C-alpha cells in the first residue's frame, strides 16, 4: 500500500525524540513574532498544543485591533501576556509525558487526580479540580492554575496523604 517514495522518506527520517520548546524572546523588534509551536512546542500528551496556538492567534488579533500598526508594542504585549501561560503548559505537557512513560501497576498521579476530583465534587471550596480541566476551561489563566496546582500538591504532600497513596501504588 505504501509507495516507494513514502517508504524511502520514512526510512531516511526515522522517528525523533519528543521535545518541548520554551524560547525567549518571541519577537524581533517590529519585524517578526513567533507563535504556536515555534514559540512554545509542547509534548503531545496534554492535548493543549493546538489550543495554545489558537489562543495565541486570538490574542494577537485582538492586540492588532487595539494597537494598529505599532508592531513593537503588539509583539511585546503579546509575549508578556502569553508566555507565563505557555511556560506552564510546557511544564504540564512534560509532566503528562513522564506519566505516560512510567511502567507501574498503579500510578500515584492518576490516583491523586481521581481523589482530588472526588473531593472537589463534594467540597469544591476545599480542593480545586485537576489543573488539566481548569486549563481546558480557561487557557488564559494557565499560569495561575498551575501555581494553584503546585501549592495544592505541596499541601497534600505535607498532610501525609501522598505517602499513603504512594504505599498503595508501590509496585
């Protein structure tokens, strides 16, 4: 079914390593600006890569409407507003990739996410939902959601719940 050209192309370009990209600056004066994967490529395990590119485009369009042809201001403001969120997305995608690579009978992080989901449904003021769900609802607050997630994980770690879950999931 494969043509010889396709077979040759696959043979000459085997799979590559997965990587993520965090770069700065995203723009060069008033000449050019990176967006989407060129500025912040993610591991393909968080499901947010294309969404981040669309969010970039929407913000850039809005800034163009606001600032006209002042490209330096547009690009600078674009980077300032988006970079904290895309950096958090890169970190989340890396964490998701690390979960995917693990070989365990049970996964502490999967159990943690399920427990936080259950506790959140019963006591939403006590525990925040999974960071992934929050990012999907509002990607413009990714950095804030990620900071909340890290703070909540540390709190749970200090309460000993993490230790109990680790014992349960030990292979």
